[in-house]
C-alpha cells in the first residue's frame, strides 16, 4: 500500500498556486487526471488499467467559475473532516454542504440541486489530487463482500491503534464484512487455504455455505453482490497479496457480468483509474459459466431480449469493449474476449443458478461442478 | 307543368341590403358603430386622394342615451373631412342609393369598391332611429355649404333629400356626416374602435386624424408624410390576369382592328418582342394580321393559350399602390412607443390572376402586450383594417405558417407567435378577393398565402437582427452577474485554506476581476459588432426609404450603459462591498 497522501498539504499548495495566479492576473488552471476509457492503459504485466497522460484542465472563466468555487468550498468541508477525524458518506457530505449553504446566504449560488452535483466535485478533487476518496474521509457504503471461511483469520488495526482479531471459523453462519479500507487489515490462515471463490450472487454464496461448502473445503467464499464495490475490490486484492492463493470468480454468462463485474474485479475500471492499483486483483480467474459448460452440463440458457433496453445496451457495450477497451484487446485476455465474441454472435445467456438444474435432486451438484471445473482447470 | 304558386317579383338592391344588413357589417350593435365610422372614413380618404388633398379627418362618437333596441345605446357618430365635398345631386346618390359608386369595377386600389357601405349606414340609422344621415357638404365652387338629410327609399333604391338648407361652413370644401344610430361602443380588443383608428393611421401616413370617443379626451394624430399617394390609374389588362371569356369580351371593343394591334394596345406588357415569341410558339403571322372581329372562338382560344405560355413582365407597379417601407417605418411609430421594428415591401406580383402587393411591418412595442400574449396582428386590405373573422384570413394563415422561432420569437404550435409585437400585414390590389360583402376576410388562396409568407419571412429576418442584439446584451449582463456572484466565494475559500491575509485577498480579487473582465470585454466587443451590424442594416434600409428609424439612436445609449457596467463597474462594486465588510 502506498503512503497515505497528505491531502492537507496538497490542498494548501493548490490554493496557494490559485491565489498566486490570481494576484498576477493569470488564469488559474486546475489539472486532474482524465478518468475515461480513452485514457486507460493496460499492461498485462501490471494487470490492471492505469491512467495515461491525458489531463482534464479546468481553466478559470465565466463558465468554470462556479465549479471552481464549489471545489474550494467542498475541499474546505473535507479538510475540516480530516482535521477532526470525522468520516462521512458522499450523501452525508452533500447534506453537510447543503447545511453550510443554508446558514450562510452568501454561499447560496453554490447550492447543489442533487447529490450528483456534489459527488462530481468530490470525484474531481480525488482526480486532481490523485487520491482515494477514503483519503478524504469520505466513504461509500460497504456493500457486498460477505466472506465465509473455516480457515481465515483477520487482524484489524483500528484508527486509535487498538487491534482486533477476527477468526472467521468462530462466526457461525454470520459472514465477515470487509471494510472500505483494506490497508488496516492483515490476513492469516490457520490451515492452508486451497482457493478463494467469489460468487456473483450473494444468495448463491449463502446457499453454498449452508450446504457445507466451507466445511468440506479449505476455502474462502465471498459474495460479490453484483458490481463489486470498493470494499469487495480492495478485499479481493488483499487476499491475492497476502495469501497468494488462486482466486476464481463464478457468475452468469452474459456481457454485463463479464465486463462490468469481472473486468472491474480483475483490472479495475476506467472511472477509477487512479485507484485500480489497490482495488483490483489481476490474478482472479473466470470460472464460469463458460460457453462450453452449456453443452457439457446441458444447462438451460435463453436468448438475449434485444428489445430490452438494458440488455441491448449491454450488448452494445460489449461491442464497444472489443473495439476500445485495452483490457479486452490485449492478447493475454483473449479467452475473455472470445467469450464476449461468443455472446455477441449467439446472443444467448446462461445464469450461474442453472447449475442447480443439472441434477435437481442433488443439492451438492453445483459444488461438485465447481470443484470439478477447478480440478480440470476449466476456467479462463 | 306545375301551377305557379306565387308571383315572381323583383326587388331593389336596397330592399335586399336593408333586409341583410348583417352581410355588410351590421350584424351586431358593436359592429354597427365600427362599420358606420369605417365606411365614412374610407369614403373621406378615397375622396381626398382622388382630389389630391391631404386628408384631415375628425371623428366624434357620443352616447346620447338608451337606444331604441334592447341592449343598445343611442349613439351619435360624426365624421368630418376636408375633402373635395359632394355636389347636392351626388349627396343623395352616395348616402341614399345602393351600388351608386364612382369606383365600381374600375380596377383601382381604392378602399371602397361597390358603393354599398355608407348607404347601409344610412339604412341602419333609418331603421333604428327613423332618420337618415345628416350631411353637410361644400365644394370649392359652392358659395355656401348645404346641410341636408338623406334617406334611402328602400322600395326603389333611390336617395331622398330632406330639409335641405344652406349653411355657413368655415372651410373651403369638405363633407360632414352625422348618424344617429343604435349601437354599442367597444374600444379595446381586435374588433374595437381603437384598433381601427390605430390601423387607419398606420397605413395612411399622410392622414391627420382627430378623434373623441365618449368621455375620453380628444386625440390628435398628425400626418408624417406630406404627399398624397398617387392613386394609380388602372392600366390596360394584363393577359395573365384574364380568363378566356374576358379575353374574348375585351376584343369586342376593338372591332376591325388587326389582332397584333389589339394585343399591343389593348393589353399591358405585350410588345413586338412578345408577338415575335408568340409566333415562335406557333401562332401564324397571318392570324395576327387579321381583323379581331373575324376570329373564331377556336382562334381566340389558340392565341389566348399561346400568350399564357409566354413569360410576360409582371403587371405594372403603377396599377397597385404601395404604402412603401418609408411610410410604414414612419407610421408605425405613431401607434405607440416602439422598441424596434422591421418593414418589408414586396414587389408587385400576380396571385390568382390579379396584381397584388404585400407589405409587412413588425414592431416590438415598449408598452403594449407581453411575452406571454400572442402578438397583435393587424390586417389591411387596400389600406382598410380588417378586424373580424381573423382565423379564416389569408394573412393569419400566412403568419401562422412561418416558423418564427427561427427569428427569435416564441411560437406555440399552429398559432400566432408570442410577444409584445405588432405585426401589420397589408395586401393592396385592384381586385381583392374578399370572402364576404362586409370585407372582413381575404380569401386564403395558396398563391396569396405563399406571397404573404415570403414577405413575413423577409421581415422576420430583418427583425431577428434586433432580437439577436437583445439576446447578446442579456448574455453579457448575465456573465457579469455570474462573475460578481462567485468571485468573492472562490477567493475567500482559497484564502482560508491557504491562510492568506487580507492584502492577498484583495489583490487576488482584483486579479480575478481583470481576468474575467477581459472575458466581459470580449463579450462587449461581440455586442458592439452585433450593434454595428444591425446599424449597417438599418442604414441600408434608411437609404432605401429615406427614413432613419428611432432605433438608430438607441445603440449609443446602450453602449454607454454597457461601459458604465463594465470592468470598472465590477471593481467599484466589489471594493464597495469590501469596504462595507471591512467596517
């Protein structure tokens, strides 16, 4: 983990420069990393998307004076939080800003219509300082990542220096919920762990646990709950770094899962270019559902509804990804782009729960298939 | 054969009109007052123009009490002019006889055409107050004026002269007519008296008008043009304006004249060159050398169709009268305080076989209407305001069909545009196709609507120059306000974070004002350019029309205001604010 960025110092420097420019009658420019696909680089040796040289420059003029004023205003609120050690979610920051504006009528022109507007400013500050939102004491909801294991022990260092040790085997049926700040966690295994399985559906992860998956196998099992949150991404990265065990992702066979969920988990996203380093696990493998599994296990698949807006958008995105996404374009990920091509060609999809149809009377069938696939290296 | 049930009788035209006064503008009490005034004023204006006199007309409307009919007032309408006056024998005909007119079918662009209107007013007075029109008239040749009462002998369509007496009148010539009628006075609205009087002054720049209506004060509107418009004499008919039957009928006047001579002298726009072209189109020289009277129906048709295929010059401008862009430009300022305006006078053209001239004036008013209301549409046919049945009129249809959004006006779908504008549309033609006898609506033929549309679009383009300038001004003002709003917030925040002192704060604010002021300067430059552009356009217009519209003077003022508001203004305001804060 890199040394924590000194937001206070960067802020003062930025404001100093701004004032200096103004005093000289020069237009100040705020520069931020451009976080978009066209500024994303992918080096298979690095394993995640990294930012290119493109910067977004905001020069002070009539149309940007509002954004700049808002940036300075939000930055002041955040600095206050950092100083006092208070943490907030983006939504809370939005309301704190609203409250400040309410009590100070001169700030009225800055007022935010909705949370999107204040989020945009927070993201802008992150991109400008190349820092994580957590560095601004601004946290997202710790969604997803519920983890089950009979072998894993987590040691947490709290902000006040106290330490807590969590033995996941002692939690009963309750999962361990990773936090947004994996920096403060250390992992240990009480026994050799064979692999880590990330299941797209939280429900299916739960089913596997209740049927004894974690008892029979030396594994870490976690539910992704859709598109992985920062907590899930940081947590997976931590598992990869500290335990060096194989990690498999088990999810639906469709364009959305492959691009939005799996790619984000493995290589990060274009929107979070500056944090992919600590929030992606390049070693994670796609276990399935693979196109060949449909035939092999006679899984019930179905056609993509092209008149459905969400699904047709996912297909269009897949097409774009093959053309523009450096991750899918790299030959190291040919296996994955082949799946995308297969999806575009066949316009069919298959859900992970279809494994339950293979032998409806055997509740352990999905587990058997998963283990079988891992054993036979049947993954991408 | 069936047995005849009732004897067939013929009745006089007076009988017909007296029973159908609604057809000629007397369908309600409010319309009765308006129509009476309108017919009298139209006659006065026509008479003055014929006699080359600059018209000065005064209109008085008084309420004398309750009317004889239910819901009506007893109204006295008096219209006086300084025209040539009428001889006593003509007074009876003009006021007391239907279809007695000096203008019927002449092919001139006079206001009155058939000779129905004023006789109908007399009939109305007679029907509602048992007394006809009280007329005073004097020509320059008469030593004393004559005062008399004229009534319509409805059975025989004859005028009756009563109580004729000589009268001392303090003017060289003129006519005064006085009607006691049942009516109601409506001042405001599209069908109101004010709309009529404003309309008349708009399209008659050479008119001086005085009016006093009910208890209101006298209003005096001075003429702004000192020449009487030359009412063009009718020209020889244009062959493209005729139908075959008319063409043949026209030949009867020429007897044994050679066909080529008949075509050349009996029609306008046919020359030797055209005859040559006609021959190229297959009309034999021998045919053109024959006597007109010897031609057969078929030969007439052959020649007629040949001429229709040729491209002739448009009918002479001389036969249609134009108010002119200069006249409109001056006149529009008499209606009220005008912000800016655009006028457009089209060249005469042919619509539906008749020469037509379309003119448009659009003015943005300072004190009338609002952004949310529809524009006020004034329609004119031969310089007479049309006030009723707007929806069916060719002019309304043309206005609605134009996409005004392109010129900066708001416009709901299929409606008139919105805004504090007056849009005056005038059609002048020796033969206007009215939809009804009371001349309220012009028939919306495709050709006429298209011609109107073109005029409106051109006027719209001229207008949009002004509107664009306004938008630019608003833009600049917005930018300034925007800067003033955020500058202190930005600088104060940056100062607090970097813990900068008061001195740096002031310096930064100054710098910021400079930076953003530069931008404001840029916007100002754009504005100045826009103003210059529209000034050049106005100047060009002025050269054409010989008028410098009032809007010419305004840009200078606006630039001044702009400069006061500019950079220095912002800085001053800011330092004042700071001082206040400092205290």
